[in-house]
C-alpha cells in the first residue's frame, strides 16, 4: 500500500521527469514539422534546414524521414 508521504515523494520525483520528457517530445515534434515544411514547401536542402534550425544535418535527415 502506498502512503500519502510515499505518493508525495513519487510525485516530486516523477513530475519533473514527465515535464522534461514532454518538453523534449514537443521540441522534436516541432523540429520535425519545421524540417518537413522547409523541405517540401520552400525547397531548402538538408544543409540549409540544419543551419536554419540550428541542428545537425543528420538530425534534419532523421526528422524528415520520420515525418514521412
């Protein structure tokens, strides 16, 4: 059985981790959408997209592959 104090400790430990994971996921999704848009709609190369988003070219490649 989980006591109130145990539940509070779990919440204090897990909540920040959940927030970090959510923020990271959100950032990755945003980069994926931006990379896809820059590639498809504006015709930018992966190198140009990497420079625009401030990420590596290999990350752009993964984001675009993940988008499709």
